């Protein structure tokens, strides 16, 4: 299993979440965050905005679905056909174990794939 974390513009979060839902991935965690990328914030005249608002989305998927989910995120998070600085990032990491708190059940990649189907 993989955890795909993506940081996107706040105005794109609904579109990305709807894209994931339409792609068959309704289970998403969303957190409001602030930060800056390589551009080191935003300068407007003499004022530098060092911390820009973003949204972080988390989704756990079977390994085989990684490319499909990454493409769905990119298709919905990009600003225009060429994209812009600040459109966001996608981070992918391995998930070793998953447990459902209410049942205490340990989920497997097969179980995760069945729930998403």
C-alpha cells in the first residue's frame, strides 16, 4: 500500500477531491496547511508573504493504483494547461500497516482494493 500526500492550492482542493471521488477513491483526509515552495513565498511590492495557505490531502491506495491516482490529482490540481509555480507537490511513501480503529481489524492491500472498488 502507498500513502499519496499532495499539497494543492486552496481553490483547487474541491476539484481534486471530486476528481479522486470520480476515480473511485472517496476516502481522503484534508488538512489546511501553510508553507512556501522554491519561490520562497510571494512578494507584493515591499511585502513578502512567507507562508502561503495550501491544503494537504492524504489518500492510501494499493501499489498498482499509484500512477492512476497521481494522474487524477495532477489533472485536477494544475492551474491551466501549462501549470504555475505554487500548484503543489505530490509525495508518495510506503504504508506498512493499516488498522481500522472501530473493529481493530488489520487491513491488507487486497482489502483496501476491494473497498475502493
